[in-house]
């Protein structure tokens, strides 16, 4: 047995043999316990010059010395074995200054700073040194800005926000502390301690001044007046000191530095409470001592910290002391939100990071909230296996939060290159067409459904609910899933759920409990896409068990969670883009829409736009074949697109007016741009589908990459809030009144068209104006929206005159045959009511408007003429053939 050596520095030490003394961890066979640290016996000893073999022993530099008992290689557990012990790792011997662990302190605060030991446990106060000078300069800054800092509120709350713009621009503080910005990034704990101690001193002095100015109340036998409590520890919450960075840019060199991320709160853990510090008072010398508490065992002082005092017991615990601290801890998980990253939600998911919240930051966030978190980057172990040589893979980074802000009030920043690319997109002759064709370029055609999805991505932003919900119904394999995946990629705040996974996907909609003990609150897709986000639901008809949750979210804009004896509600305002497949495998045009898909009527009414995508043989099959061949041959790769926006000069800064013109032969442009107020907007022959279609003579378009589309949509949603001018307001009003009049049946029954549909038209018009980066909604924007609504109403109209167009997607059979049946039924009723069978073309067009046919009426009349239902009796004169 090795003899006991003399203790160094007068501090008590104890030599222990064996693995005893509890703890459960493996220690070397001979070790010392000194001030709470485990030191192996003779681990740091070097051979003397007089010992044998001292000359042959290689010299080990102090930085690379390893104590006895610590080894990277695995070994057997025994007396002579090299045990891998977590107590003896080099990082614990050479810990950074911010990570020093102090077991107990003597509360010997200087007279100038009564809270010194709350912020600096080891360092002693020295008057006139650099630290004292900086504290005085920060105190002077706080006192010069009383309008910014409310000292009474800071004392009650225990924290204060510290904005970087104000403290960095102060000239007097900059002279004393020029490296403040660099110090708070590289040494955040020490710098924040300095800033907090200065505020603590100012608050204490302010409290003393208030007590001196007012008459102090003294306790009497009739009335007890509690004494003024001591000021507890105050925490500084820095803001805007470091830019928001990506989680993928984390490296080991950034550990113990200030880091800032932006993302959505996907998981919230249960708060835990523990006593971290306990204050005691010596009964002899009245010295106050604070001891760190760990676990369930609460140690007490075994001797007084004052050298003159010989007390060994009778230490009174102080529960009201500011050095008695109850620590509250909570772990949350944040999912990164970045405009520079695009995820397909099938093979890759956004990066995640665990964040530790303490003190006032606990319960400061909710699931689904988008936040900007600033904290100190730390590492934590993933396992107990330390026998391998490479220990870097066993460490996981996490963030120790120091401030949290709601991202709704923080604008995203765009670089000069991003702004140039956005200006290039806006300067295109037909930017609407370019953006529509860039969404899911693998899917040929279907320009109107893509345009509706694009307007939905541009909506849903504002103080009120501006959600635009779109539903795509059609035959399998037509490309609905590709469109939804592309929308989820370019959405600023998106979430994707696939109904193909059944019950597993249904659980991803609302709020659920996860974790081993089911105590972690996990946000679903509707919560992630809340506050102006977009949730794409693939095969929404297969989510039969969760359609009630989706309906409640769309109607009441909240998600409910039943608990034991309680009921929780979470705000959720997502925009939904969904698709559904027919029940029989192929859409049956002879059946209603509700008979084709498994969706409840109440849920179907919540969709503003409903489109039916059918796979019909047509002349476009040859173009579709050429499109697929070119796609797989590599002719439409996106690698060269980024260079196009980097090299092409900017052509125009204004909004492109060409996209509003109608390319119809034989029409005057002035007649197109200025419409007569007495003429109906719905009666204008305006084919938006043809304008968005790529013509053969135009060749291939240089499509926009998803990253640029995502940044363009984010910029338009953030910077623009369009308002309707007088002409656009009159156009929306005329269309709404005509639509409501056309839905009036002969029995006097009205369809469910009201203020909700009018608000939807306004939101769609504002989204269309954002696409052109316009602050004003013009009649041309309204005309594009009317074309989209008209096509949706036409496709989803019911047969036999019981149509409900405009009622947010109610409907049934689609196609020209359903339109023809509705038109002929109303024409025969009109002929029987008037007692005549010959009508002019304008009268027939009015009847078609009542039937919900707002586009392509000339082709419909020609089809009825060829079928023998209408007989042409002259120029613009037709006879209705009775049954």
C-alpha cells in the first residue's frame, strides 16, 4: 500500500483503497478524493532523475499527460487493469473557465457589489482591474437609459432583454469595452455574468434609494410588516448579438460559444425541479455559506469557511437567501426552418436540435411555435461506452438557451444575390406562367391546379386568417402526389403527411404524447404548419379516423387534446393542400363528387378550390410522351438554371403588364384593359389555361429551382400586403353578386354562398398581386382569380340543376357532359316559362351563367348544336329542341 503523502495547499484530502465508498462508477484501485475530485494515486507523478530508467523514459508534455487509470484501450476490470473512468478524462482536468464546478463558496461579497458571488464563484474582486472597470461602465450605461430598463420590473421578473443595437452604439461603453461583441460570442457565460452583475447592482441601489425616500414601516404587535427581501439573481437575455445560423454548420470548434438557430418547436418535455444551491449560516460567526446540491442527498457544511472560526456543526439553513436556488429545467426539440434548404419529406427531414431551458425560459414556448433561440453550444454524451478510441461520435450537440424570441416578429434576411434573383423572376415577361411551370415540372399539363396551389402558397399570411385550401381529386398516377411534394418543398413553413401509411400518418396530424413515459408533447403536421404555414395531405381520403381533427382545425382554427380531467387547446391556422383518389380506382363522371371520394361533405366545404384531374385520351398525349422522354433523357435538368440567374442582366424593375393581356386575335388592347362597368366580368372570354400552357413554338422554359421559388414566395409574403383599389373592389363585388344570383334556384333556395366565400375571393386576389410583387390589387389580378374559381365551380357542379357552385368545393360530376346537361335543363325550363323556343346568343349565355358555366360557353353551344339539342336559326339565333 502506498504511504499517505502530505496534502498540498492545506486543503483536506483522503486516501481510499478499493472500489468502495459507493457511487457505482469504476475508479482506479488507489485514488485520492480532494475537493470533490477523484485523483489517482501517483497518476501525475514523473520518474525522478535518480530512479532507474529515468533517462530512458520519454518526456511527456503536460498537455498530453494521461492520469493513471485512464486509457483509450479496453481492458479487464482488475487491480492491475487500466480502467476507463469518466471521472478521469482529460477534458475534466483542463475544463474551460465557464465549466468550472465549485462545490461550496463563502458569501464574502465586496461592499460595492452585494451579488458578486451569484455571478463569479471563484474570482475575487479587485478594485480597479479590467473586470471592475467594465462593470462600472455597464452600470453607467443602464443608468443613462432608464426609459429602456424598468428596474422595478426587472427585480420582480428576474431577467431583462438586452438588445444589441443599443449597447453596441453607446460611445462611452465602447471606449471602455471595445471587444464586447467578440467577448459575448467567444466567452458568453463570463460576459453575460458581467452584464447581469451590473444590472443587479443598479437594481439594488435603486431599491435602497426607494427605501430611503419612503418612510419605512415597522412591525407592531397589531400588524406584521415583512422585511424587504434581498434581490435574487438576475439573468440577461441577449438579442441580435449573433446571426441565425444553420444547424448543419455546427462543429466542435464552436463549443462553449454563442449560437443562434431558427425553427419550429416539435417536442416539449416535462419540466423538472431540483435544488441546486443551499445557503447556510454559521451559528458562531454568522458567516453565510452556499453549497451545491446534487441528487436526493443534501450535504451540509462540515466546517466554517472563515479561517478564524472553528465551528464544525450547527449551520442553519437559509431558505429565503438568494443563494438558495431551486433550478427548473426543461428540454425541447427544435426543427430547423431555413430558406436555403429544401427537403422532400420522404427521404430527408429537416435537422433537429435539443435545447435546454432553465429558469424563466421554462414553458416560454408551445408546440408548433416558430422561435429564434440564442444559446451556448454544449456537448452531451449519448452512451456509457467509452472504450473506443474515437469518442467524438458519442457526443451530441445541444443548445443551452439564454434567450428566446417569437419568430413572427422577426423578418427574414435576404442577401444581395437573393434579391437579384427575385428581381429577375419578377422581370420575366410572364412570371405567372414561369412559376406555374416550375412547380412539379415532372407533371405535364394541369396548369390551373398548379396555379391554385401557387396562390395558396402565397396566401395565409396576415393578422387574420387568410388560409387558402385546395383539393385535387383525380385518377391515380396522374401526378397529384408530385404536385403536393413540390408544394411542400417550396413552402416557407411546410409539413407533409402521406395517407398511404394509414394509422401512423393519422397520428401525425394533431398533438400527441411521445417518449418512453408518454410525457413528451409532440406537435403534429397541423401544428408545424400553423401561423401561416402549409400542410400537404396526400390521400386525405385514407385519413378517415382523423378527418374530424382536420375539420375542427379548419373550422375553429385550433387543435384540441383531451387529458385526464382537463382539456387543452392549441391554436392552429394552417393552409391545407390535399389530394384524394376515387374509391373505385377511376373517377366516374356519372357520379357525384362525394360519391367518388371518401370525404365528408362538411370537410369538402372547407376547401376554397377543388379541381378534378382526369386521365382522358386526347391530342396532348403526344406532347406528354415527348415531355417524359425529355425528362428522363436529361434535357430538363436544373443544374444550369442557377447560372442563368447569376449571369442574366436585370431587364426591368416594374411589374410585368404583359401577363395581364389576353392573346386573342381580332381584339383591341384598349378594350381588353378597360372594361365597361355595365358589362359582366364573367362574360369575358378569358382562357387562363391557354395563357399558362407552354406552346410548341416557345420551346423549353428555363425553370426556376425550388430554392429560388421558396425565397421568392417568402419575400413576397413578408414584404407585401396588397390592398384592393376601387376598380378591383367593384370587380369582386360584381362577380360575387352575379355568382350568388346564378346559384338561386327556381324554388327560391340559395346555396351556401356568403361572407366566407367573398373573403376567399379577396384573399386569392391578394395572393395573385403578391406574385407580381404589387402593393395594389388590380382588376387584372381579380380576373385571373375569377378564371380559377370558374373552372373549379364548373368541374364540381352537380347535375340536374341542383348545383351549388362556389360553396367551397361542393359538387359532383365533372366535365363537358355535366355542363351540357345543366345548361339544357335550365334552357328548357326557361323556354317553358316564357312560352317560346328561340333565343338569342346573349340570352343563352345568361342561362349558362345561371347554370354555373362561366368559361368556354361558345364551345358548349357548338357541342349542343352538333348533338341536336340546339338548332341554329340564323345569326346568333338558336332554337331549343324540347323533349
